[in-house]
């Protein structure tokens, strides 16, 4: 299998080699590689560089020309596939760690919210006046009868 650099019409860059494969957006490629992918000329939609075999540029599904052979930029990108994959994995790990931290913080906040205690005074304060009066009477009756003001659970 020849190593390949493929600028796909969907906006992704794909690098395929025996050492591994890399695929990402043009923007992420630029960050992972440290430089933007070489631009296509106006009207072209795709580039396929098979190292040592072909360098085709396309407009839609039609091959409309070829690039230089060998293509130094493509050879450099192929040679850096290990660095590209490592940079991508580090980026993915960073996103996963941020997501895990966000999830842990959310869980902690939810747990704290569930564990928050609400006093009887807080509950009593939001009851309508007639319910407050009835509740006071029931509590007073229970206490007068020697029972606890609360029910056993």
C-alpha cells in the first residue's frame, strides 16, 4: 500500500500510511501539524497524493490535472503521521478530561443540592396562612397528648 494524503471534498484531510492513519478537519490539521494544509487552486475540490504513484487534483468527480511528483509537502505530511496522530490523541484526551471534569462538577453540584437541608421554618413559611394555622393546631394537639410532633419514618 502506498502512503496517501487525501484532501477530501468534505473538508477533511486524511493521511494513510503503514504506520497509522489520521483524519481531521482542515482547521484541526493546521493545529496538529503546525501549518495549514496547502490550498487547492480555485475551482478544485479534491487532492489525492499516493506517494510515488500519482498526484491527482479533481473538480467534482473529474480528474483535471496533476501536481508535482514527488510532492515535497505531501511527503513531509506523510512523514509526520506519527506526530499528527499523537497531537490528535492529546487533543481528544484534553477534551475528554474537560468533559469528565465538567461531569464531575455537575454531579457534585447535584449531590450537594440533594443533600441540602431545608428547615421546617422554610417549609412553614411558604404555606398558605390557613394551612399554617391547621398545622400549628395539629402539632400543639400531638404535643399535648404526649406524642412527638413528627411521625416516625
